[in-house]
């Protein structure tokens, strides 16, 4: 048996511009075009934050089975779990021998919170299987697999600080900024399809107005101007809020979690 345990972190969106909706017929019809600067959240840069912990065990078997275990009963353990889907895609892609795979998720990131916990879990599985199965696979190939699971997953293949474009799956790494720290107000949503529902409420006429701010944000990142960055944080999901957020508070993703750049 082989076993590996990985930390699975979260993210916040320093900027999130919703630029339109895919109208072409096909798999991606209805997806939204976005531009977002994303930063990985870790226990080191966010006071009080705890990462998920993912343990994956693999052993030879007569037939392939995938079992998901989780300490949080709200987390699905069937094929709808993103970690399960990531495992299936890797096994199909690389045609492995039959394996018994057991994935244990110690869930600490709030569910449906805007922090990307499920996407992070899926990316952790892809990274773990690369090691455990000895796969010769590049970062870009890992991102392609990740994008088949969900558009938030490719960012977590490497994490850090990055610009996400197109549907969110096209990732350009940005340089780290000295002293970056966050204060989270984590909130869990009861909506299983929260992101889809919130996108359905978006008025595209009110979105995409802050692209210049995103360009300025990226410039301040590249020049390591931490203080200037505060001026350019924004999120188009805030256009659907009934009550404006307090000054310097911003949604992460579709929320409901908010954060402050310390």
C-alpha cells in the first residue's frame, strides 16, 4: 500500500471581473467569461485559518474502487465529490492497473463559502496521484485534467498568486508580494448550487466595469506595492448584494465569505 497526506488550502479573489456569458452551443454554453486575480489562503498568511487535510491510500486490487471518507457529513462521498471526479479522470487518462483507492478528507474549510475548498481538494488529489503513481505529467497537463473537474480547480494545481482568465481555467502565475496577509470572515452557504444560482442573478450590464482596476492591481503586484493594492480590490458579485459591504471588506468568489487585505 502507498499513502500520502497533503494540505489542501483555500483562496480569495482579489479581483473578479465577469465579462460575459458563453452563448455557443456545446459543453460550455452558459459558462461565464471571467478575469480574476486569485491568492492562495494558508495558515501562514491568514490568522485562524485551517486547511483541509487530504489523505490518499492506494493498493493493488482485482477491480478499481474509489472510496471517499469525510469528517463532515454534509460533504458528498459519491461521484458528485470533486475529489472523486479528479481521481476518476486521472485513472482514465493513464489506464492504471486496478486499484483500491481510499481518500480521507479532514474538512475544515467551510462548505460553499467562496473559498474554493472542494476545488482545492480535487487539485490535491491530482498532485497526490502524480506522486503515488509516478506519472510523468507536466503542470500544464495537470491543469487540463483539473479543468475537466471544474474551472476553479486549475488554480490550485500550483496555488500562490495568479491571474485566472477565460472561464477561470487559464492560469498565469504572478510574483509573490511581501507581507501579504488576510483576515477572513468565513461563512458557509446552505445552497448546494450556490455559484450557479448567484451567476443567474448577475446583470451583465453592471459587470466588467472595473477591468482597469484589475490591470492596476496586477501592476501593483508586479512592483510589490502592497499598500497600493488595497485601492484596486473588487468583485462583480458584489453588484447583487442587497446591502453594501463595510469599507475594505470584499467577497471571495460568489461569497458569502468576506475578507480584508491586512
